[in-house]
């Protein structure tokens, strides 16, 4: 059974793959950062559980559908597996900002889904890694430690500075992974 203290929850767009203000609408547009797949695999090989919590409002907006999202996530899983790692769960919110759901970050619903899917009682002590304040807010609501990466919207989020509180800041997912693994030898 996973241990909350050895769980890393990642946002997807801007953390694992390049983001786009026009949305990632197809497998061809889903382009991982060169070091992110290996970073996920390194975490997994070191005994960390890795999950993803991603807002995907492009579904509600009609830009793509669940089958296209599944193709992207199948490719993500394939790449992580090929690098020797495992993703334990991917939770996504298909709703738009005005749909009134409980899963769209900054609300913690996606993290609740991850907690339940992994059979955990709590997420206190887990890590939430994102490129936006709403990622970190979702994690903080569940007792997660926060890490902001400068990829995606992260540099802009860092420059604004509001609400970052105790977040650790890293250039990218690989730098976070280097730091985390160096803390837990």
C-alpha cells in the first residue's frame, strides 16, 4: 500500500509537458519536456508513488473528447513505463470553470480521487508539484507540501508571488526530483 509521505502528485500541462494557451487538443500537440519522463521514472524507481491531477477543461469547451485525452495518457504511461517507472493514478477534471464541480483545481476533488484510488487515509505530507497557484492551493487543502516548477506558467506564478507561502521553487520537474531524492537517501 502506498505511503502518503512518499507520494508525489503532479500537475500535467506545464509540469510534465509543454502547455499551450490554446489547449493541448491532440496527441500530436502533447509534447513532454525532455527531462520530465525520466524524472517520473526516477521517482518511481526510488520507491515513490507518482500520480497526476490535471484540469482538462478543453473537454467541456469541446476542443477534444475523453478518447483523445485517453490517447495522451496512454502515451504518457507508455513513455514512463519504457523509462522504468510507473504512474499509479491519473485523475482529471473534464469540467469548465463555471460548471460548479468539486474536482477543478484549486478545489481538492482530484486529490481526493487520488487518495481514494490509492487507498490512503490522508495526503498529509505528500508533495503537490505544479506550475500555477491553483495547483498548490489544491495540495495545501489536503495537507500536501508544495513545489512550484518554473516551466509552463511557473515563472509567471513565481513573479506574481502571491499565495506561494512555503512552496519550494525549482526550475523543472527534474530539479525537484534531484532535490527530493537527495533528501531521502
